[in-house]
C-alpha cells in the first residue's frame, strides 16, 4: 500500500491541476499544435508518418490525462530547455489530451489523484508494481498513463538516468532492480496499461456532448458546510466556458461566484472560480451522456481543503438531486431539505415518514419538518413524478467513521516560506443494520453528521512527547492545523512540532453520544513540492 499524498505526486501533478483549472485560449486546431511540436520539439524528437497523420517519437506512443501531459511539458521546460509561451503550452495540453488522452473507463478507478483527494491509502496494487513503482509515488500515477512496452522500458531508463540513486533505495538495493524493472515491470505495465485499448477506441468514436447550459450542483466546503447552487456555463469557444454560480449553504447563508472552465478529452472538466472572494478549483468528470458530472472542489491555496462536488444538467424536467441531511432518527422530528430542479407535485418521504410541516418551498429547494416511524432502512423520496433513494431512517447511531481515516499534515509558517499543510475531517454515521451488529456489511450508512472534534496522542510514545500539545489543533469545523515549523525549545532537545495523533469525532445520539477516530501524522515540510511549485 502507498499513501497517496506523497511528495512527488503532490508536487508535480498538484501543480498541473492548479495550472489547468480555468485555462482559456482560442480553439485548438490539430495543425496548429502539430506545428508547435515541429517548431519546438524536433530538436530532440523525430517525425514520421504522413502530413495528415504525423507521428512524433516518444510522444505519439503515449496517452495521458491533461495533468499528465502538462507534467511532461513542464519537465521538458525545466530539464531540457524547452521554450514555450503560455498560449503554446495551453494549445499543446489541449491537443494532446484530446487526441492522446484517457477514456472515462480508464480513469474512473483513479480519479482521487486528479481530484487532489490526497489523504488516501491505496489498496489493491500489484505487489511487483508496488515495490518497483509505488514505493516512490502513488499507484495512480502510473495507472493514469498508457504506453507501448518500449515506452515503459524507456521510462525505466529515464528513472535510472534522472535519479541514479534509485537502485540504492529500500526495496531496490536487495535485488537486481534495473533488470527486474526493465523486463518484468515494463512487461507488466504494458499488459495492464497498453497504448491501444477498446475503451479509448470507443471513446474516440463516441459523440461528445457539449457541457454548456445550467447545472444544479451540490457539494461541501470545509468550514462552510454543505451547499447547493445553480451553475451556468456559457460557451465562449470550443471546450471553454464562462461560469456563474449562485446558491446557499445548508445553514441558509448565500453564496455566489464566477469563473472559467475548460473541458479536455470531451469529459474532463477543469474550472477556476472565485466564490465569495475565495479562489476555488473544480475537477470533475462528465458521464458519457454529458448530463451528470462528479468530482471535487477545493481551495486554490490549499488543495487539501475541499470536498465532493456533483452536477446535474438542467434538461427542463423535474429531478431530485439530494436530501440534506440524508438521515432521520425514528421518533424524532427534524428539518429536511429536498434539493433539485422543477420540483412540483406532492411530497412523499417514504414509508412511515410524515411531513409535519412545509417550512419553505421553491422550484428547486423544499424544506420540511418530518418525523419517521417504522423499521430502519433506506427510503425513496418523491416530489411529483421524480424520485431519489436518499433518506436513511434509523433507530440508534451504532458507530462513527472519521474521514479521512489516515491523513498527513505538515508543519510550516513561523516566518518561513513554506505554509502549513492542513487537513479537513468529516464524520459519517452508521446504524447497526438488520443484524444488529455494528461493523458488518449490514451496517446502514446514514451520511455525514455534525460532530464535536478533538485530538489525543496516538499512543504511549506520543503521549510522553505531548504530541497533542505541540503538533497542532483542530477547530469546530473539523479542520486540523499543524504546529509551527522550526525547533521548539519546550520540547525535548528542542525538537520540531511533528507528532502522531488520533482525531476524535463525537456525535450526539439522543441523550448519548458515539465516538469515532481517525489517524493523523504531522510531518515536516514538503520541500520537493515547494521547489517544483
């Protein structure tokens, strides 16, 4: 397993997603981008094929995400002296992502990397690939590339040439690393992630839907809470949009923003917006029909501070998209907000759930006072002829899951050039389900729940070192802020403020309360990321 908020991945790919968000340029013509390659790249690369279908060595044998191509271009700039204007870089990324990108089916298992959801422990990585590749960066890094077998071999050679100490690292100095990587690993990568796939051929042939129009969006911003809004995307050129956004947080506070978006490969949405004075980034993927988008939104300054985001196109018909909150305790009255579009007709919250009072109602937002009885389980909510299975009725809260389960924060500040890297937590509630035993497959997920947040030492060593005093603190919104960088004279041998903690969420349940815990590692500054940013 590899913790996917490692230095190199966060540094290079993170820089790419921030640079890509909201890029705006004139429509890209294939011949224009190809001419840029001829003018700027053929000092090292070669061209073959026909004028109508040119092939460029070491370029045409690869496929990557927009961030992957930007990473390559930036590497050529920093290490090989490539000179490109900002507009030329934009045109190349657009062209390469559109013509040599990844299909939706090829990215769906690894979107957390594109969305900068970095506090995640990867699982299911092939042991051989974990030992040769994922020991230095995330498994998603190489899983979001497609190459010929020869190109995978060239990548091994690049690592040896650029990072000659690779063979001296852990999990390499005890074996013939280069021989294994250039034969077995390259062959395995070629088998798992080949250049030519049916998914890519099908996506190239598919009709792409323009993403202009009005979108009903729901999401979450740490420190602000859940929100719903309308987002309008006005097309300015092919694949480029001006955005405006207006809506409300769950507590009723208004939000508004505007920005720009670019779409790559026919479905990869990258947007840059300013919402209530804060610069934000959106990374989403559209479905194959172009009517749904899902991903993540985070602050431009701190990609770790963000939350999930979904968008449903307004097609002029009734549709429910969310219920906030997504749970109702049996026997208690509580407010529920139904979010959607063109919501007309009678309200039905499912078996045993009664609408006691309609508190407010519009075509896209209905708030009711509701009370539930009957067996616990999922209920389908209806408004007129639209339905959504989005409400969980439960008897008692059995357990609380803290997300992320494992997180890394980094000390910083204190007059230095490197800011602190924070982390944002949320609490998810579960009932015991049909078998009455918490922690089994029968558990009923209730959704995100408000919690009281605290920290404590991770173990006896952390308690002895008073990590909970020095390593950082967590606020009422679940945002953890690490300690200052530099030596701390209050600590033994003036050690810095790193440490290991448990993050505790305490959720009220009737007259009682239930706790859940997550892991926090407070580490040193990410020097690699700072240099590359």
